[in-house]
C-alpha cells in the first residue's frame, strides 16, 4: 500500500476521479475517505488525525484538498505547521494514506521537494476525448460528435461533465448521442453561440434566435456582453467581407487580429451574409446599446423585442 500521494491539478472533477483510482488500487472502499479543506484547516490537524489510531485500527484515508500553502501564491488565512507535515512525510503512519493536492506546487519550497521525493507524485490531467468516451460508457457516440461536443463546451471539463449529465439523461431510452442532441441540449460557449445567433438573426429565424439568446442568459452570460460579442463579430465579418481580396495575413494585420486562423475561419462564413444585412443589424445593435446605457430601455426585454421585429 502506498501511504503518500501528492497531486497537482486544479480541476475538482479530475482530482475526484484520481482519488477514486487511488482507492481502487489500494482495494479500499470510497466511504473510507475523509476530506479536509486546507483553506479552512491547518495541516497539523491532518497529521494528528493520521497519527491517531482508530477504535478498530482501520485504515484511514485523508484527502487534503486546496493545499495552497504548497504553491507560489499561498493563502494568508492560515499559518500552516510545515514542520508537522515534514515530520509526518519522513515517518508516515504505515496503516494510513495521506493524499495532498494543490494546483501547482512551488518547486523552490523544501516541503514540495520532499513531497515529490517521498510521495507518489501525480500530475492530474486527461485527454478530454477519452473522458467523454468513458463517461458515455453504455451509449453510442462517434468521434465527430465528441469533437462537436468539445467545441460546444469550449473544452471546459466542468461544462463537459455538466452537459454530458444532461445528454445522458435525455438519451436514456435509445442511448445514442448525436450532433442534433447537442444542438438541442447543450448550452454552447458564447463564441459558438454568437455565430449561431448571427445566422438565426440574418435568416430571420425568430424562434431559434430567441432560443439561443435565452440559453446564453440561462447559462449566466451578461446581456451587455452578448451585445458586445454580437456587434464585434458582425463588424468583423463585414470587415473581412470588404477586405476579402487581400491575403489572410494582410487582413489580420489591418484589423489587428492576433490569430490569422480567425480570418481563415471567417472567410468560410462571409458568403452567407449580405453586406447590407450586416450593416443594418450593426446599426440596430448600436441604437439598442445606446438606449440601454441611457436608461431608455430595460436590458432584459430590449433584445427579445429586437428579435420580434426581425
């Protein structure tokens, strides 16, 4: 049995998965795990817990999460007893397991060097595609659909996990997840949503425009941020359309676009839009923005009213 584990990672989902793997490799049940938050507890409480024998002398597994005192930017709320941790690492209780985790240990600190030397050191990360496949065990989902889901969620594992839970529940009957299901269920990253919203607005699809807008609001997007993102993307599409005879690098330089690949992506979209439509909606959005800032319109209803006028 390994008695010491040092985990580096900043995603609670991946850390939880790693801890479950640690319990499995030591043939221990999940309900044996005790968690201490190092933003609230002193590490000395952890070492005392591990050095205290239980009534039945059962194995103790202690997970010390958010150990920021090991990082280059420690929390100043608690003055952790590093000496107590050092002594424990040098002579750990052979019957118990200590798992300590932080986002990124400061390699200059002696305690971090000691942990990496004495403990089983694990950098906690994963291939997102494999994560989706594993979470979708028992369901059909192809690689193109997985890629589509990752793009829709911005490769954010927290969002991937949340949206997958909804998808798995939605497709509980036939157990096959498609791109259409993702379009229907998944709330996309704002950048993806903006292009969908532009397409819906310019095609005058009121129902789809309102659905996309409401999804963004329900996910916590700020109304003003949606306005700004929508205006910026319509303006950029218009500018690329006007400058389309130039090279991608030239357009990127003129428009101060940091990544020329963004220009390449926009080139595939510009033929879908008329310059007159782009200018018309830019003008409408600027008026709406001014009305909100001047208090002439209520921000929560102005965009639905704009959609209704399409």
